[in-house]
């Protein structure tokens, strides 16, 4: 089967074509306008001192449903407008049971007790001294998919599945913390509590002695429970918690 010939374009023919296209566009839209921001100096350096989204940024999280009571709500990420893998910090999904806590890092404590040789009460300064790792972790709320009884055709993916987000987390592996505490052989489970007003829930994150042993040796996902930073920024109350 003969190979079709590929037309070759020289520099002059290419420029002529570009000029021809430009002429057509100019005829339809007028001459090319020079943006005003290229004609004058911009804002002062380091204004503001801590970077914020562009003034032209229009994306925002929004609560999924009216809260059952004040402070109990989730905020969904506008996934349909994002590009790439990592979710911007300000658009990371959240789930709160008792409002957004204002956690003072100087007073925050990580407590490790139970079947350990050396119960620990760690400050944030203590945690910073441990070897740290940075990893990309994808998080999804267990209540991500809403009920479909009142589904709305106008829903976007933010409305239907807006509770996953991906970020780079920096912190101490759970394995390191458990090794420092001296986990006792035969331990059957690990529980992680929460900070803020909604302290009642307890989450079992590893069941069985074998699972705990694996957590103490590798802790691939549980290490995120001791995260202190997300995308190199210190965790605030509205950006999850600075500990379990």
C-alpha cells in the first residue's frame, strides 16, 4: 500500500499561513489588544505576605446539605473544575461533627497509652523532632455518595461525590510512634481519638494482633494519623487536625 505523501511547509509558507489566519481573526475581532497589566508595574512584592488565591479564582467548597444541628456538616470539593491530582489546600473536603475547632498547637497533645511499655504525651515540638515522611494520600469520607432518593439532574460531581481529596501530607509514621511507646506483644487493636468538641467517637484502625504488628512495622496509611502538615502548610482546625 503506497504511503501518502506528507506536504512540506517552508518558513515563508508557514508565515504566510499564520498571517492569513491572523488577518481573518483581526477582521472578525479587531486588532490584538495589549492587556493593561503589561503596561504598568504590578502590586508590591510580598503583598500579601502569605499567598492567597488569585482574585480571579472563583472556585469554592460548599456544604452538602443543611446541617442536622449547628456545626455538623461536610464541605464538598468542586472536582469538576479541578485539574491534576493534588487538591488545593483551600478546596480540600472536610467533615465536621461539632464545628471547626480552633486548636492551639502549643497546647495540643498526642497521647499514646494502653498496651505499651512507655505511655507518651507528646507536644507538637516533640512530634517535630521525630523523623518525618512526606506522602501523597487520597482521602475519601465514608459518607461520600449521598442518598439518591432526591437526586437532582442539575447536580455536579461536587454534589454527588465531592468528599474525596488528595494532598501531600507530612508527619511521623505511626510505626515510629508505636516503637517509641514500646507496643506490647499480642496487642489486638489500635484506636484513634479525635480533637475538638466531638471527642466521643473512637475509630478502630487496626484489628487483630497481626494487623497491629503490621502497623508497628510499616504503617503505610495509618501514618497519616500523625500528620502535622499538608502541602507544606501547618494544619489548621479547618484543614483537618494537627494529630489524630
